[in-house]
C-alpha cells in the first residue's frame, strides 16, 4: 500500500489546523475579489497607501498579541497612541528639550503607563479590562486637557530622527516607508521570542494555566508586567510614527484603535483567553483588515459600513476556527 496519500492527508490536516491558515486564505481571497472589482486596488499608488497605514496599527497589534497570549489585554493602547506624540511635540515645540530627548521621554512615559497597568493587574488583582479602561480614559483626558482638545500646530523639525522613524523613499512607483521596516523588524524579533525562546514558553504558560506555570517556576506576575510595558511602548512608538508622517499630534488620534487591534489579533488566530498566540497570524490579520478597509472604499461601499464588515468577519472567523478545531484538533491522523 502506497503511504503517500496518507502522508499528504496528514500534511493537509496539519496545515488547516494552524491558526494562520484562515487569515492567509482570506488575504488571498480579498486580493482576488478587490482586484477583480476595481483595477485601482493593485495600483502603485494604492499599494503605497496600504504600506503607509498598515505598520502603525500593526505595531500596536504585535504588542497586543504577546499580551493576549499571556491572558491579558490592554484597552489603553489607543490613548497611549494619541498621548505620547502630544507629550513629545509639546516638549519640543515649547523649547523644553530637543526632539530626540523628547522622543525618549515620551517612550519612557508610555513604558511607565504600561508598568502601572501591569502593577494594578498583577499586584492588586484587578481585571485588565477594568484597569486599562480606567487608564484609557485617564490618558485620553490628559491629552485633551493639555491641548484644550486641539491638535498641535504643524512644524518643521530638522532632525535625522524624522527620517529614521518615518522617512520614505521610492522604488519605481512604490513609496516605501521606514515604518514598514520597523514593523517587519518588530515582527521578526517577537516571532522569534514567541516560538524559539524560553520567554515565549513563559508567556504561553502564563496565559494557558498560570497556576501550573507558577508551580514550574514561571514568574507570571513579572512576565505580565513586562508585557504590559512592551504593549504600551509599541503603541507609543506607533503614535510617534503617525505624528511624524501626518505632521500633526492630535489628542484624539487612536480613538477606537484598541478594539480594531484586538480584532486583528483575534482574526489572526491568537486565543482571546490566552495560552496561544501567533505573530505571523497577527501580521496576516493586520493586512487583511487594512485591505478590507481600503477595498470597500474603492468599490464604493460607504466607509461607515466598515464596522459591519469587521463584525461579520470576526464572527465568521471564530465560527470557522471553532469548526476546524473540532475537526482537526491536532492535525494528527
């Protein structure tokens, strides 16, 4: 008897059972559908636009992925995204310090916000939903109060930092942004940590079974606190990147991003309850939702209908993942 068909069947089952399978399939399907419905979808200008916007939400989603893998999530990332550039550019525009030092102060402040979130969750044992909801409102309020609700004035800051963080160059007709390289770099580093390092095992153990993880020597509270700090750092860096790209620091920037980012992470295959996370799946989820937002506008669907598509997509993905998990629990024969 030829074992090849059986081996092929096992490989197919393993492929289907991976959390990245569904988002990858949807990315391919959406590409074909939108490219068929409108020739502008694959144009150089449109692809350049996708490359400009995708890394900013993507960086937040990467941080959220590792945090959700540990069994927690952060609703304050959108507020940190808006607050950090307001702080940085206020310090610079008022002549308090140089742009480079202002950026460092902004990032350190964001990391401090993440530490506070982690301390409340791990030491006071308050659910992360409540802690980060309170932090979301507090940080957004500080940003609005500081600026009286108005965006920061535009500026022209001559610094190598501008090009390093959010510069751009052309390859043929494509405009490539430095933020894309940062996004890819962060994804590679976090992907390695999650799949090839002891820290990745700690993160998954903390989210899967924290009691058992503690019994095995995993410092669950410390691990989660560091992940809250990482998530805040990623949101802050993404916010600074956005402010440089659009030449404005709006205190309302990032409103609603927390829910969109969680949707990207969940659609990518990370378990909402913790214990399983995938950086590659998150990257695919980010690409998929950005493609969807872009494509439905290009084909003439009102932008206000975007949330309908997102809601339906999340429900469909959860149903399909549940079905595949029952049919192919481990990819074994």
